[in-house]
């Protein structure tokens, strides 16, 4: 959008909060969302979540 370079916009959520899984796309397609959910489930089972 027009405000992507505004002083009030952070370039990436990972600069503010911990991110466990990145899902590509804008908007992300259903397959990418499903793949992200599967990756997150694997990380939860292995105990590899971001802190």
C-alpha cells in the first residue's frame, strides 16, 4: 500500500514479536497456509517454538 515506507510501519513482524513460521505470498494461497500449519505442528511437537 501507499504507507509501506511510513515512519509508523514496521518492516516485518519478526522485528517486533517472535515468529515461528513464515508463510509466503500476499495473499498467501491455501496450500501455503496448510504447509505453514503443518510446519507449526511439527515445531510444537519437537518443542522448537520461538521465545
